[in-house]
C-alpha cells in the first residue's frame, strides 16, 4: 500500500493568506477556493467587493483543476481551439483560466481556484497561494 500527502488545515491557512495578500496587494476583489484532490471544497473566502458569482466560479475552477490534474486554462484553450465537445464533459464546470493544481512529487493534493479579475490575474493569485507552502 502507498502513502500519499494531503492538504492539512495549516496548509489551507497558508495558501489562503498568501493568495489573499496577492489579491490585496493588487487591489483585486476576488473569491478564493481550495479543494482536495477529489475536488471537494475545503476553503472558500470572498474578499470585500468581490462579485457574488465569483463565489460559485472559483470552486468550479478549482474542482476542474484538481480532477484534471492540470490548470483549468488547458480546458479553456481546448475549447477555444475548436473542440467544442469538451463543453459536454461530465462533472467539469469551471473550464476557465484561474485555477492551478497543487502538485507534490507527481501527486495532486488539490487545487486553488480564483475568480473576480482577469483570468491570468486569477491564476497569478492561485500560484501565489501555492507558493506559500513551498510548491
């Protein structure tokens, strides 16, 4: 039997704090979601001024990145490239840039999804959060 790492509450707090700091530094009002490797929501915060819909979009993006084990932007690129059939993929809703998987030694521990500003800025915030735990 193999052992695998997982995100602990302390990790969630570090990721969330760093992501929030990146957003605040840039004056970006966003929602930040962190999910486990199965896409289940572990953390959600909506910063002051963030649009209500962002609290739905951020977890959807994060779930997509965790289940696919790749950045959510990959799905957006596939669809934009003309492969419209991806829109019918089951259980995948957040096919927009802005979520990054949390990977350690080839294992997906979860993902961070952000919504509220430009998609590339959402991804920037997610990466800043993940960097806080040294990944």
